[in-house]
C-alpha cells in the first residue's frame, strides 16, 4: 500500500517515496491529471495519453483502459496525434477536436469531430486512419485506428485534453 506523506513546503508531496510535487511546485510522474474549478464542482478538465499499434482501440495502459466520461455530461475532447511506421520513413501528425454527449445511463455519442492534419507522409497505397471511438462500453472514450496496405507496424500516440461539463 502506498505511503502518502503530507504536503511539506520543504520536501514536496510524495507517494510511496516517489516525488509527485516537488518543493518548487513541479508536478512529476503523474499517470493522469484532473483540474477542477471549485466554483463549478460538476466540471473538470483531465489530460491523458493513449497508445496503440496498427489497427486497434488506443488505451491509457497495457490492459486496454479507456478515458472515462461521467453520466450526464457534454465533453469537449482534443486529441493531438502522432503515428509513425517502425522504420521511421512514414509519419502522420494531426489534431482531432470532438464533442461527446454521455447520457444518464452512460451511453456516449460523438456529436461531431473535426480533424486538422498537420503532416502526412504516408506512402501511396497505404491507409492510416484514426477516429473517435465510444463503442467500448458505457462511459468510455478512445480512438480507433486502422492500417492497410502495409505489413510494417504503425505506432499511434494521442495526448488528450478532456473537458467534462455536467449536462442535463
């Protein structure tokens, strides 16, 4: 069980002897980050990293976890995407902005998305695609990736900002 030490202005904050916030107020080694405004308890922002290879549902860890979207929320999700093949001669960089509504039983619906491609050096005859994914169960969000026209491995990385706002 992790040992949690209290905040100390000289030593920072640690979990199981690993520094999480140092004495200079730098946050380090966080799995995810959630920021709230105390005036709007029902709204918050979180940041996550999702990864995967080839044709997959991207996940936040090695067991396939996805981003959790609370019931009765509207979520603004921005994903910054990087993908590259295993030999490094093909590269894809884009940003996806999505709006996702989650109802009172956890069913999520993508209301709309916009993709901005920053760089695409995917060879002719190959198809790499990424799109928002809400089919992984109630209250879950991720991205679905596909690869076609090559046997080379494609690595996907997405850094997300998720803004959840209570929505009745």
